[in-house]
């Protein structure tokens, strides 16, 4: 008797189309990716503030073009006072192994600010072939 290996992909059925549509649409409300952020570089108005939430030292070592550095621990109402309340923030950190951008996004949401997280962080950015800058 031949033993068939388990198929972990199909063992749990895929969602029906409508719940899948709702799930993936909702996911995109909360996150963006490196390609989408990169595609905004040539725009006159990006429509969001790209927020590097790593330490100033990490930021100085290389960051995404056009990013503003506010470490996640420094995200306060006072620090954000110059930004209109409807400003969309896009947070990023070092990469998939770092949850700093998630923590920063949570903090911004707690402060009542619209926010998305850029998945991949600087690691994803470089993996996609994009360059970091050091100003």
C-alpha cells in the first residue's frame, strides 16, 4: 500500500469567491507594498507621508527616498501636530523580521490618524531592486 503524503495546500478548502474578495479587499485597506510606494516617486503629490519608524542611526544608514524619520516611540500628538488630521501615513521598518512598522501603525491609529503599513520594509525594498538613499 502506497502512502500518499498530505497536501497542506488543499487539505483546507479555498474560500468561496465572495468571502475571498472581501478578505483581500480589506487587507489592502491596511497595507501597501514596495512596488506601489515606488510607483509614487514620480508623482508631484504622493498623497501620503512615508514614515520610517526606525532609529535615527538606521535611517541615516539608508532609507527610502522621500521618507520622514519619526521613530515609533516618538509618535505623539505633538510630533504630528504639523500634519493635517486627514494625512495618510505609510509606515515601514527594517523588514519582515521587524514589527516596528506594525507597532507604529497601531500608534497612529490610536492617535486617530489614517495609516497603512508598507509590507517588506527596507529589506523588501532592496529585494525588489530599489535603492536606499542616505541624503
